[in-house]
C-alpha cells in the first residue's frame, strides 16, 4: 500500500512537470483557441484531483478545501467568460491645444469573438482648452458593463512672443537707458505684457516673459553708447543777406547745440570775410562736438549797387503776371490750376490772409512768392517806418515758416507812388524806398494795370485792359489781384493771347530789372 501511494505521488510530480513544460511551450504566441485548449485549468485540476483521490491523499472531512477548489474554478470560469477591452497606444496621450486628436485605437474580445465594433467611445475632449480629459471605451450588453479609460492631456507648448520696436538703441555715453515700449503676446493667454520682466545692464536690456504654461521666451536689446549725431548750428537772421556797396556787415549771430554736449555755441569757428565791394561772399560756420561729429553751415552775403535804377536784366517782350492781396480760396487755387495747365510761372505778392497750403503750393510749383503786406491796413503800415518794417517782417516770417524761403522781392501796398501814405506820415515813401534797398530787398511796381481792383468788374474788361497795353519793347509787369473772380476768369484768355502774339512769360527774380514808379510822398 505504501508502494502504491508512493507511485501515485510520483505520478503527481510527473503531471506537474508535464504541466510546467506545456506552459513553457505555450508561452509562444498562440491562437486564442489553442491557448485555451492547452492551458485548460479544468483539465489540470481534474487530473490532479483524480490522482490524489486514487492515492488516498486528499484531506478527509475538510469541506473548506473543496470550497476553495470550487471557488478557484469559478474565478477561472468568470475570467474566461468576461468581456475584455484593450486600449492600444499610449495612455496617457499628450497633445497641444488646437491639435487634432487622433485616437490610437482599442480592441474588444468576448470569449472567442471580436466585439470591437460593439464598443462605444465617449469623451468631452476640447482641444481648444488646456486641461485633462478622459476618453471612455464602453461595452454594454445584458449584465455586462465594461469600461476602460484613456487620459488625454491638452497642453500649451507654444512660446509667447515679445515685440520690441528696435533691437538696438543709441544713447549718449552718460545718459540713462530710456524706457522701451514693448508688448508680449501669447497665442493661448493673449496679452501678457504685464508679466514681462525687464533688466537693464550697461550695454543691453533683457526682457523675459512666461505664459501660464511656463513657456518662457527672452528678448535682448543692445544699447550703443556712442554719440553718432552731428551738432546743429542755427543762424540768426537771414541765410542770404543783401547789402549795398559801401555798407557795413554786422554778424547777426548763431547758436550751436549738440544732443549730448548741450550748448556748444562757444566752440563755433567762422571762416570767410565780407567786403563792401560788389560781389557775393560766403561765411562758413563750423562746430565739432566732443565725440568728433562735425557740422558746417554757410551764409551768403550779396553786395550790390542798388542805387542804380537800371540794375537787373531787362526782359523786352516778356509778360510778368503778378498777383496781389492773396491767397484766397476759390480764386488763387483756380489761378494756380490755369498756370499749371498753360505751363506758365508767375509772381504772387502775398499777405497774412488766406490758407497756408496755397502759399506752399505756389512755392512748390515754381512760382515766385513775394511779399506785399501782412495787414494791408494803410493807417497801420504807413504810420511810421517801424510800423512798416514790423508789418513786412510778419509777412516775411509767414512765408519763411511755410516754405523755408527768404523772400526778398516786395511790392508796397498801393505801390511806391501811392499818395494815401501822406495821410499818415509825410515823406515816408521817400524814406522807405531807399531803406528797403539798403536792407537787400527789391521792390517792383507795374506798367500794365488790369484795373481789376478798380472799374474792371468783368473778365472781359480785365482781358482788354491787359492785352491793349502790352508792348514788345519793354518788360510788361501786369498788376492783377488773385482775390478777384473776374481776374481768374480772364487769365486763360490773356495767356493764350500772349502766346499767339509771340510774347514770353516770366516770373520776377532778384536780378530782374525793377519796374518802379516815381515816388509821390
């Protein structure tokens, strides 16, 4: 009996070894059916149970043992019978916001059947918003309700951007670094300018910012402490000064400023002498700042014999169209249009009235911008010599501010022959006509009067008043007013008549022969 028992134990050991060998041989990939057959837990338990029973080595009168075996068998059955879901690919999955989510996939099996197409996928995934989301795979049938979850992390991996106006700034060697305007934009967070950290160093500015996802970016601005800007010299008085022969030159003065050194007027050097003989002379003003930047400007001094009434070139057969009292919207602009159409240059004796843009247009289109009067109030202009020049300086400054040009051609209000000035200052015209020449001005009266400021109230009258008084044997300086509609309407016909009759057209310039009246006061 002991021999038989021992024999049975040996058989149990043999069965276990064979079972182990079978498990090892089935570790290779098998079909589900083959795997189930060769590892059948029921067969194995049955063999062992029968052998133990025959060997009479089973425990006797111990129901817990049998219950344990039954429980193991039931667990195995449930395991084999229960549906299974397998998640493929990574879990969790990380994607960037706004990126399309492509699910890596899943499989489902129930005993020996593929139930993948029976699995339902549910998710509240929103790729436009950063966060942690769940994708749920669910098989639901009868008593079965199987679920698996995949975690999807939607993240922001895009760096923000710092926008600066320049990558390099230039400042004076001892200046403080100025505040730099910048902005920071994040694709997800929006404007994060208030989060930018700014650090100033001797030769650079460093800017850094992080968005809410800790994506960090930096920007560097180079600081160049080299003075590269030239100093500036501003001449007092006129850039071109006119003197009479024998007159004296008095330096009007100048100032010099530098962006880093400040006022350096005392460093200005002047080159060039001025003679009292007729001719043109140049004064050069030069200054150099502490960084070696140099600037030079020049002033021209013209010395002429203005006491000669016949000085200047005579334009026989030339028509000089001259207009007083403007500019005026509605007439001056149309006169400029006609002159442009006909290719004619003219002279405008302007006042302080009317829009600036018309004076700028006169200058830009190549006409002569001359000076008439600022106020055109006879009682004010001719009450004293000082009042006259104060009025003249005001209209001169207006032209200079608009055009940058120093006008030296003038026309007295009422002409140099006017007698109305007697009412305010006896003999003032005799004084003024000499003084303006000494100050470098050239004054022009006229020898053809359109009478548009008098009795010529229609364009036809203006037209005939002009063409009937033209002459080939002299310069024809025509008095008109660009504030008069009848002049505007007659102008094109006057020009076309002049062209047909062979006249030339010109504008008054500094070297044009001066048509002047006899002084009556």
